[in-house]
C-alpha cells in the first residue's frame, strides 16, 4: 500500500517519525508536507495529500497539524475524500470499518508519538466492512454531489 503524508510547521518532527514508522511496517510513504518549522498554512498541505488520495496516486493519507482539525477540514474539501480526525486508535479503527475513511488526521500538539503510531497502524490495517455501512457512505457522498460544484 502506498501512503501519502502531509503536515504543517507544527508537525514536522511527528511527520518524520510517522513516515519512518510506516516505512518500517513495509509501506511506501510519499511526503506531501512541509519540512520547515517556519509558519506555513495547513490548507496548502491538506489539499496536496487529499488530491494525491483522490487521484489514486496514493491509496490512503495521513495529515497532521497542531490539532489535526484544520488540515482535516482542508482534506475534506476535496471531492471523494473522507478524512477523520482521531486522537485514539478506537475511532481510527472504526473510521475505516464504518466510514471507509481514506485520510486519517491528528494533532501533533494533542497526542504523543506512541498514540500516533497506534492510530496509523490500525488505520492502515483495517478494512471497510461494507454492508449497511456502504449505504451510509453512499449517502455521505450524495451530500457532496448535491452541494459541491463540479
Ligand atoms: C498552526 O498554529 C495551527 O493553527 C495548525 O497547526 C492547526 O492546529 C490548525 O487547525
């Protein structure tokens, strides 16, 4: 599986550690984030990784900012993206099982590196359950179709 990762200035160190961790698990990881601690704007990097996921350039994404919220909002503005902000592994697991999330986001100022590792591991290893959850995900994507311009 190929994974895209993005971050703003608040999460350079965490991005590097998570990238190395995912590589140690055997994943190919593409960096769409910033590599400087000078202040940058998280929407730029959220859009980059979201476009990579939406186009199929990568299979899933990880996006990290201070809280995970801003970069997650940016990701969710891209058609086809279901980005979930999670601060613990249970929600990360169910974001895959029930919501078919394709990007996981979290905050470098909110959680520690060990929790972040647990979150990305379970997110990458868990499959979507389909069934009744497929109908609900379809309903989510219908909202996008009804409300977003082409
Ligand atoms: C940057 O200071 C901070 O606002 C950003 O990393 C993120 O937390 C936004 O949601």
